[in-house]
């Protein structure tokens, strides 16, 4: 018979071996804004004279140089931006990636949306963005526009992108019941080791799916990304705004730059500035 003490010793050795065999994932880092490294290439793209002066005025709230540095954007990478809107970030990303990398603007395919106001809106948005690109070939001539179906999104060939970026979009996808499919689409198009960068209006806590304030709980975003297979790699408060009380009559759209508020309250909301935002970096294992 084996002595009890020997059995206990064997169990301890086995437990130690199992602990060594299981890979340990590092806890997500919290990166201070001052510690974010901004490359000369990103700095030059942000400072370029080709940017719309009205867009440049928002830099103090959106911190594009530090945000892109935090997400690991570099001139040689393939970067997909999801629904670029009026091209605020396109003005920075397209020239930055033009010579060595690839900038892809992913827009909703209007034909994938039911006829009516929704399709009309998506058609106008796509036309406006493509018109902007066509008017400035020195910046946008190598930009690719990819149209996707939000119900079953595909953004490109599997494992083809280095970085996927989304700025202030998650609330729309959650309300439309499309968020989890979108995150799965991001995971599919990224290479192993690729980065998903998310900037989103941050609620005080979790919000209902039908919430129409524009804010989303930070843990809700993390849970959606992790459910798609991502690992949270790091977060930063570079786009935080402690002045944002998050209780405005028209949600985030009360604040600049939308400014859906009474004219008499303009000074109040200008003093707050743009919304408080989470900035999260996820990695595809």
C-alpha cells in the first residue's frame, strides 16, 4: 500500500504540473494617456493641412493621435474602419496607410436594408462618403470601400486585416439587434494577433438593449467582444470626460457636436464638451 503522505505528495505534484500546463493570460493593462506612444507618421497625418478645419477642432475631444497609437495603427498595416460616417477618421487614416498599407472603409450596403427611410439614409451616407473620397484623390485614391449586410456582416477575406476600428457605433448595433454579429464579423476578418479598437459612449452602468441615449455599459462591450472570441488586451482613459453627467434630455446627441438642445443651454453643454468614452483594445488570439 502507498502511504497517505506519499499520496498527498503525488497530488501536489500533479496539481503543480497542471498549473504550469495551463497558459496564463495577462490581466488587461490600463495605459495612461501620457504613456501612449505616437509615431511620427501618425503625428504627421493628424497635423496634415488636408484635413477639414471643422474636423480638426474636434481633436481636443477625440485625441486621434493617441487613440490610433494606442490601437497600434501603423503605415504598413491593413486597417478596416467600420461605418466612417462623414470621414472624420478617413482624413487621417487614408493618407497614413496610402503608400505602404491599406485603408478599407466598411459601409452598410443600402440594398441589404429594407426599402424606406433606412435604405435612403444608408444610400445618402455612402454617396456622401464616396463623393468626399473622389474629390481628393491625392488622399483617397487607394481607399477601398466595402459594403456589408448588417444582418450577416462580412468585411473581407478571413484573417486578412491587421486592425479593425469602430468609433461610436456600438449603441446603434445593440439597438438594432446586430451587435453580436458585428463583433463576430470583426473577429473573422482579423488575422490572429490582430487588434479590434473600440471607442464608444460610456454609460454609468449596463443599459437595456432598447436604450436610446447612445451610451453603452463598458462591461457590456467587453462581454460582446469576448463572446466573439476576443481577449481584452488594454484600456485607456484618453477619451474620458468626467464632466459628462450622462443624464441629458436627448442623450449623447445633446452634447457637441450634434447639439440637440435649447439654444439657451448652449454654454452649458459646450462647457461639458463631447461625451465620456471608453477606449478598449482587444486582440484576436
